C-alpha cells in the first residue's frame, strides 16, 4: 500500500507498507519508492 503524504519538487513523499509483512518505510522521492518496490520484488523472486 502506498500513502502519498505530500508532493514537493515535482516528486512524491510518503510511506509504503507491505501488508503481508506489516512493514512500513518512508520514501522521499518517486525514485526511492521505485527502488524500494524493486528490492521487494527481487526478494520475493528469491523465495520462489
């Protein structure tokens, strides 16, 4: 789940929550959000 808190400097800031792990991290830019999501997907691929 992605919760956008604000938008500054043409990018988003907010929180991303992994519902299956009940883990929440803050992100400061859209690029940081994409990197967090990509890392999560890579981790899931290793478990399969």
